[in-house]
C-alpha cells in the first residue's frame, strides 16, 4: 500500500519528529511509514488522517494485487 504521508507532512510543514510527536509514535515509525516498509494499524491510520484533516483514503492508496499476506 502506498501513502502520501511525506507529501502531506511537507505541505503541513512538519518534521518527522513533529509528526511522530503528534501521533505518539517514534520517528523511526514515521520513517518506515514514509518508505512504505510498514502499514499502520487502523487506529494509527485514523490518527494520521486527522492530523492532515483528510480521509484515510486520501492518505493511503490501496493497490490491488499488492497485499502482504
């Protein structure tokens, strides 16, 4: 699953540290999310969408045939 976290973070002028603090996660989690190495829990996806004031579907792009599992 692709995401637009880095793009949105830059639009909102947030550092990785600032976003991590708002989401109550580590900076390493933000790095992993931005690189697509980690898919967040539904709760974290919801928190991310709230920080960026948009829908979960506006942050995460589901690509059929690319599911892990």
